[in-house]
C-alpha cells in the first residue's frame, strides 16, 4: 500500500514558488547565444530584434526596448528555446522558439494582469508565428494543433516532481500531481498547443486558481524531453520567473469515435 502519510490536505493549495522550487532538475542544459543577433518578423508584420551577449539580450519590439537576462536551450541540434524573463518590464516574459534550418519561429508573450478577475486566469498569453532573418523560410508554418487531444502523459521534472497531463480539447487540459508538494492536487486549466515541427509541440497553460502560466516545448520524438518556463506571482505577491523541464513518459491516448472535442 502506498504511503500517504505526507499527503497534503486538499485545501492546502500551494503557491507558485512552492511547487516550482527544483522543477528544473532534469532540464536540458543551457546554451549560450553570445555574439549572435536575430531579427524576427511576426505574422502581424511587427518586428522583434534580439542581440545576445553571454548573459543578457538587448531587444526591441512590442513598442518597447530593453536589456534583460535570457535563458537558452538547444532542444535539438537546429531548434533553440529562448526565454527572456523581463526585468525592465515587470510581470512579463517573452519566449521564442526558432529553427536554424527552416528559419521558422514562434513567439509567446506572457503577462500578469494588474488585478485578478474571478473566473479568468490572471496571467495571459499572446502567440505569433514568425520567420527569422537567417535565411528563407521553408516547411510548415507553426500554428494551432489538435494533435495532443486525447493523449495522456506523465512528466518527471525532478526526483520530487511528477505530474500527469491529459489533453482534453483545443482549449483545456487536466493535470494532477503524483509526487511533490502538490500531491493530490489537480485541476483543469486553459491551454494552447501549437505544432512547431515534426514531434515538437509548444504547450502553454494558464491556471485559474493561482496566478501562473507556463510555456513548454514538448519533444515527443525519440528524445521525449520537455523544456519550459513559468511566470507567476509568488506567495508574497511578487512576480517571479522559473525554469522547468524534464522527461516525458507517454501513458496512452484515446480517439473519439464521432463527436469531437472543441
């Protein structure tokens, strides 16, 4: 019989900083983009320009500019996941995924609203497909995908973080914590899935119960790894950024015979 002596009471809902502590233990290693520059043209015609040194990126876009730290991971030989946890614009993050071979990209802007509104996640997200200035764009344009609907996966982020996800529709996913400070807790939250390339899916969620959102890049090919970040309000009500990542263990999937989820 499983030992449940340390299980939390269901009303002991954990804050973002409590569950996120250590959730990057099995994340892929960081890479440096020092000495490189990237200009992205978003699908609305706007431009996001990035210039990197070893620890910071100088950026221009979204009618603003700044210099902020960045976090970069080579999730495949030709795919880079970059997050900019903005210090120059508190309560905001910019996440970019780009390919050095197809020159396609996606851009996600996550922002914490000034005030909470009941029934609406406090952290919102905007999404763009983009191209880079590294060469002519080829292949499929990244965009919304239904490929994960019906899939059920377990995610191991650290020896102390184990979560299950069930992708129920194009708008929502269900989760529960199997190991960790949130053990026994779960919910169904708003989510967005975009296909970036074969086996690569951008998965983003926005929680209702606490002010937190996340951006993940799931590699469901041979690697079965995920790389992500969180933006949310910690227990003191301050904006906080966290890195995350780990291993993916598919449990199975279902197919709907007639009526389909939204």
